[in-house]
């Protein structure tokens, strides 16, 4: 009989002593955001790699609610860490390149000061008397610990979930100390639904008869049932419906043979019982209450105005990652962060990817999709290392729309040296990289929008800012007049709603540049008239009419008529014979195989 998989983000974690953990005591009391103070604070941390002589290669890794300082193993005999797949020699956060630090957060139970720690006023564990701490308190402790370690500026802060909240807090509280932020599967604040799950989890703990009002330490037992139930509930929120179905649907009545007092009639029940009971072995109930409440209290703003006000302080580079099946921290919340960053009056550099995944919120801790999110992190942190990696071939033929880009010279000539540029369907970022290099002194803002995750990765490897998105869904992440020029190069054929996309281009940009192959070119007419074959809609000759995506065919005259009918002003037009490498002046609808239009808003 097959057994359901117990693989999860908890699989490598245990309550064993942390062999490589170090500790330091803060040199002064900690004043807390919600009032009061902690007279003594100890910080447990682990490090990997070597701090450079300039002390400029430190990366702070921030853990989620159930994590600790042990993010990765230190040698072959060490236990694996909770982010083993991401941290280590040659891995995306490369410890041959970076000095990586991970602290156990304030309020935790794996060494840093928390409810299990001795209260200096009583000599007994704090227990329920431990004060409520916030994410900003956690970050303040990390900042002071780094001060004592002699690290003034971080190459990056990286974290997911609650760790992502810490990364956001670092960027807004200490902007001068952070060069880059990687915010993964996180949010400006939790949804009410997410808070509701935490409320039920805390109630399960505090209503357990063995909770003893939080004074269970030293009594030989604690709220094991309540804590296990809280963790079971957590695991439900970490998995997507797809992951649940994949793990348990086929063998739903074939529960794993485990010893447990919890119900295990169904395979999903035995999985939850196993995860809940394992969690009790390594975690403290008061810490769980403290940390879950800190996460629920985190709030950078209920709307865009408030969020922008908070993020206005940030000056670092950003990589924001979400996961398509994450309903606990849904992609829309990451997009709120991106929208706020893009709208800053002094824009920061930001790239964003909504990683396709069936793993739910747990995705950032699992290896299933690391070919994309791991490589994005590697290339973002160290573009030189990313550039040395292999070029990924996009497995989706729908994205293979482009070939030799003969229109780039003419497009570049129509972009002013100080113009900011948004390139829609930017592919691997070749045009944007070229435009940025052409005007380095201006610090030109050049940003792309791309649907393919693999092409997006190549953009990040080039050092090109890029936002993951489908332009047919609109450009709602961008403000009016956000750019001088918006480019749609050899992508019009694949657009579903041409009128909407052109209107959005002219809302977001002061000018729009559109290029497309001309279906009325003489070779296309010959193809139809003599061979009876439909005109090709792409310069990619291998793309057939039956291949995905379905591509529209249009002529220069068709597009001119479209602009007249919609009141779109044509500021300039160039027609090209790409095979001859020449500009066509006469009979352009017959003799040009590629056209470039510069569009402007109509005066009316």
C-alpha cells in the first residue's frame, strides 16, 4: 500500500541542539514599539561564508514564524537547514560570494530572548508575561546585533512570509543600511482571512487545559494538543488546493501508519497529525502565540496611499516574488507592494515575478520551482554570477515570437537620451539593456513587462528591471504619464485587445512606439496568391498559423486606419525592407515587410 508523502517545509527541521549557533547580548535594554522594555536581550545567530575586508557582502536572511537561525548546514555532518536549497556554496545565495547571517527572531524559542527566557525581575521564565513584540522590534534587535558585529550596511535582506515582513521593515526603517531587498511570498499586512486562521490557532493553544494561563514551564507538560492543532491549521494554509489533491486525493482513505491520538482515518488526517506532533517536539506554545500576533499586527498600510507613504523611505533595489497558488499571501498583495514602489516620485529599481507553482505558500521553502525563483534570486543578488549561468529555453512555444530584431536601431533612434522607457513584451531585455547603455550618464529608467518567467529571468541576468505581467490584462501597476515612451515591439500580433493595449500605452506613456510585420508585403501577397497560403504573422518563419498563440495578421494600411478610427495621432512612421536593410519610401504597404509607428495622444 502506498503511503501519502509527509514531505513539507518542516521535513528537515528538528529540535536538536544547533551545533554552530552563536550568541551575543545586546549592550543596552530594548525599548519596545508598543511600550515597555526588555532589560536583557540575547540574540542567537549563525553565519556562513566570509565577511569581506570592506564588510560589504553581508546578506541577512530572515526566517518565517516556525524557523530559526539554522537556515543551512555548515558541513557534511551538520543537519540540513530550513533553506538548504537556497543557501550554500554555489547555491542561489552563494556563501562563496556572500557572508550570510540568520538570527533567531526576538520572541522565538531557539536561543534568542523569548517567553522561555529568564525574566531578570523574577528569575523564572517569562512565559505569558513576555511583552508583545512587533516585527519592527525584531528588526531593531537585528540592527543592534549587526552593529555589535561591525556590519554597517547589508548587501541584501532576504525573507519570506514573516521573514518578508522583516525584509520590508528593514527597507523602510533603515534604508541607508540596505542595498537590496528580496521580499518573498509576503504582504504589506495580513488579510483578515489569514488573521482568522491565526486567531483560531491561538485559541486552540490558550484553551488547552494544559496551557495553565501560559505558566506551563517547569510543570512537566504543556499545551501539546493545542499547539499541534495550531500547527495543523497552519499546514492547511500553507498548501494549495492543487497540492492537497496531489498529496492526498488518490489515496485519501489510506492513512499512514503512525502512532497518534489525533484522527487519522484519512491520508490528509495522518499527514496533519504527523506534522502537528513533530512541531510540538521543537517549538514553544507561548512563542507561537507571540510571533503569530506580531505577524498579525504588522501593517504598512491598508491602501495604496498609506503603503506608498511607508515605502517612500526605501532606497534599495527590489526583487519581489509571489506564487500563483499562494492563497495565504496572495499575489495581489505582492503586486500592491510593486505598485507602490513603481509610483514613488523618486523611483527605485524593482523587479517582480509571480512564480507559477502548485505548492501554495510553502513554495518558497520547497525545491519544486527553484529553477525560476532560485535563479531569479541568484541573478538579482549577483548579476555577474547569473550571467555566467546557462540560458534557459522557454518551454512554452507561445513565447517564441521573436527572431532577428531589425527594428531595434530605428526604435532606439526615436527614444531621446533622457527618456524613461517601458517595454511591453520585452523578451530577454535586449532592447532595454541597449537603451540603458546608450545613455548611462542620464540614469535612464528602463523597465520591461514580460509574460514568460524564463525571459524574465534573462532580464534580471542582464540587470534589466522587469515586471511579470500579461499586458492584455492592462497596465494597472503603472500611473498615468509614468514613462516618456512605451514600446510594443513585434508583440502587437499576439495582443488580444488591441484597442485597450494601445489606450493603456498612451495613458502610461507620453508617446508609444509600435512595430509589427506587414502582412500586405509583396512576398506575403505572393504567398497567398500563388501558393494559397495565409500570410505569416511573425518574422519567425517557423511559426505556423496553427501554433500557439494565435497571431493576428495586419498591414500597414490596417494599422493606419485603426489609428484614424480611434483618434490616435501618428507622430512618425518608418517602413523597412528588412532583407535589404533599407528604409522604404514609396508603396510602403507593398514593399515594406516591417513597420514602426510612433503614436501620440490626439489633441482632441
